[in-house]
C-alpha cells in the first residue's frame, strides 16, 4: 500500500555513500527529503543530484536534510559521485542510499512494476519534523525533477506549519498568501497585523507573515 499525506514516514537502517545510517537519527528534528533515482551512471539522475548539491545551502537554510536513493551499491555510488562532482561542478555532500535489497524502495513504494520491475521511479517525499509525509511527487525516469520547485514547496509547507496560511497558485517566496478558511475574518485581522485583503469571504490575502 502506498504512503499517503499525513502518514508516518517509515523508519529504516541503510547503507549509504557516507556510511550506515538510521533514517530518523539522520533527520533529527529537521525536515527531510527522501528521493529515489532509477540507477547510477544515468544522465538525468546525474543532473538531478548535481542540482540538489548546488542548492545544498538553500536546503540548509530551511533546515532540510536531503537523502537520495538508488538500488545500486555503495562503491558504485562513490564512483558515480566523483563523476557528478566533476561534470556538474558541485560537491555532493548528502548521502545516497545503496538500496540493493530494495528494502527502502519497498517501504516507500518506489518501484512501480508497470514502469520497471527492477528500477525505482523518481519518487520524492517531503517529511516534516513530526516524521509525517507532507508531500509526494512521482516522476517517470525520463523527466528530471525541478528542485527549485521543491524548495518553493518547502517554503509553502513551512509557512503553513508556522503561520496558518496557504499559498496560491504559482506563489513564490515574498508574495502575498492566503488566510486559511479555518480562521474567522475578525480573528484574521488580529492575527495578521500587516492587513487582510478580503476579495470574497472565503478568499482573503495577507502579506507573507515572515517577510
Ligand atoms: C536517467 O536517469 O538519465 C534515465 C534513467 C532511465 C531512463 C531514462 C533516463
């Protein structure tokens, strides 16, 4: 059965490119991103891991720990990381899980047999500090993910967690946000001192609270 939003992210122990880890210990109190790749030494994956490494400071600013996965082994990962660093001009510092027995892939439903019996699809999970699944994305092997979009989603999730606001279509950091329907307008006016713009009783904007 696949994992759904709000489910507890399963814990696991795994071999990785930086040594053995326990998932929950690795995450600590941080947010987490766990994302899978079809295989080592493949072109799209090489660019994805390169983009993730290039954005490492952005993930750190948001208190997000990153963890990649493919079903190849540790030595293969290490050799591939050298290639990624060389070709993408980065330093891959985050671990890549060597999920040769497909244990983690099974826990997170990362193998979709009608796409491939053997390789993981491009699954991505964002996990909150409470260890609950906050977002899932599933891409086919041939489409590289947009890691700027992943950062945008994290910004939105963290705003919702901290300020009871939602983010509109195409929102980017710094733009006005939406007051969640659960808050009455009279309470919203107190809670959001920068102002509440009432377009309809159910559509109310406020400037981004943490800017
Ligand atoms: C890739 O990561 O480049 C890739 C993997 C499988 C199929 C197509 C592309």
